[in-house]
C-alpha cells in the first residue's frame, strides 16, 4: 500500500526505455488523454464506467468480505478469477504463486500493458472482515487497501467490454499476491521473473484511495533479529546473560538512530517477542524491524548502522554478566527495491495528461507498492489511487467514502486505454 507523503523532486535517476504512446499519428504523450476523449467509443466507455460504479462498489464490498490474510489469498483469488471469466477475459488462470491473470487482447500482442491490484491484506486469519454501510461510507478491514483497487480493475474491464473498445495493444489484468508486509512483493516479482518475463511493456497498479499518482518507489529492508542464550531460572540462574535484556539494549540503540530528513529515511521496530515465563531467564527474544528510503544509498547506510547497533547490544549484554554465551541471528524477511519513474517519462506524461483531461487534480507521490519492482527494472510503471476517500488504512476501522468514486474508475479506464496505444 502507498502510505508515504507527497514528493516532487527525484532523488534517484533511473534510465527508462519505453515506447512513446501515440494516437492518430501524433506523438505528444501529455495530450493523449485529451485526444482519446474525442473518440465516441472512449466517451461511451467512460459513461459506462460512471453508470456502473454502483456495481463496482458492490464488488468492492463483496471481495472485502472474503478473507485474504498474508500468504492465504486463495479464496479471494478464486472469486476474482470468476469475475475475470464472467467479464470475458481470455486465458484466465491462477499462476504458481497465486496471482490471478486474464488477458484482453488488442489488435496486436504488444504493447502489453499490465493493469493490476493486490489481493492480500495485512490482517491475520480470524479477523472479522464484514463490511458495514452508512450511506456512501463503507467500513471494514481492507475496504480501501486494496479492495478498492481490485474493484477498479473489475470496473475497467466491464466498461471496456460494454463500450466494445478495441485497443491497438493488449491489456493484461492481474490480481497479485504478497504485496503487503512479509509478502515482500512475491506476486509481482513472479510476474517479472517468470510468468510474464520479457512480456510487460508498461505497468499500472491500483492501490488505495484518492487520486494520486505514485512514481517514486520507496525501498525497504526488513529483519527478524533473534538473540539466543542458555536460559534458566530467574533466581537460581541469576547472572546469566539474557536474550531479552540484549533485545532491550538493541531496541534502545535503534530508537536513538539519527536519519536524514531528505531523502526521507525511516525505521521502526514493529513486533517483539520471546521468553517463556515471568520467572525464567529467556532462551530467546526477537524483534522485527522495518527500514525505508526512496534513496538506495541512504537505506544502505541506515542498514549498516542498524547492524552495528545490534552487534553492540550483544557485546554489552555479554560483558555485563560474563556468564552464558549469547548469539544473534539476523534474518532478512523483506527486501523491496527502490526505484523511480522520472516525472518527464512518457508513461508519467500520459498519466498526468489523463488526469488533466478528466479535470482531476494532479498529485505526484512516493510510496511502496507493486510498482517498485518494474521501476527498479527500468520498466515504465506507475501506481494510481482508486478514487473515493479512505481513512484508517491497515486498521480494523478502515473506511471508504464512495462519493464521486467513479472518477477513480474513469481515470483508471482512460489510462489503460491510453497506454495500450502503440
């Protein structure tokens, strides 16, 4: 999910090679959206998207009530597969890792535009995912992130079909697994590494609510740090070095790390655990740590200082007691690449131009999404919000206000059509 503040200056330059979309022999990607609006069939598709928005909202709520906890997205994936088939996509399938894929062939196989959203949520198995409605407001875990994205994908497919739109290139629709948390982008990585390797020319993910355009991919490194020792009775074995105490020293050192404000660089100890009882010296203790930056160098520098803090905590705890040998394991549980699509890149000009053609505000953002992977590979990519207004993402009280949410569906539709031009 995109959860970062707006940023307009690139801190990382990425060389991108992409085809410049054109229409009617013209080659200004920034005006492509406006030129497409002159075509009756495109206007009909946009009208269909607006008229079909109540159905899109129903899909959004229905999918959200199907649990999709981390690494267990199958039930929701099966439902999306049926929706893809009912909407007339070809070659609908679920790949080896659980991504749902369906194709809408154009007059040619290329360019191939992937238009996607993610299936998974951050909520564990057993979470009450029922959706309640109060007028235009829907409330339920995941209703915006990313049930909204999935619903927009379905809405775009249906609008294309209802207006009988034929595109020069192909649009491949995908619902990915593993975008959130420890999923570590496993679904989109599989698309680019195996399933659609060498077949993706342009990539769009729909993630979250609002009308922003994310073109800077914030990288992250995530660790599970585990301290281990012999353990023992809190009274009888007093004087043994403690993994819990070592963990406490490490957390304190991490909390005192200084990071630059620009490029924005962050850290967080998100989860801790360990020990067996209040009257036992623990034999293990662990923490999970998240570090982020859009600048690969800043992230690497923070990583080195974090590693040094952990090592120092181990040494200090060992020196304090001198009994019982401690060890530490540093397991990487997430490694999201940083990347960026320059604001002047053709895909960005198209995305901005489409928003302006629809008289929507233009907001350029940064964040961590499925788009990180293609951005890091130099493949033209953007992440767009799905419209509407959301609050409380990643919380049990997450809500979505569907007032004028059709604008997000229309924006996604026009962008998909535009990027499927030659």
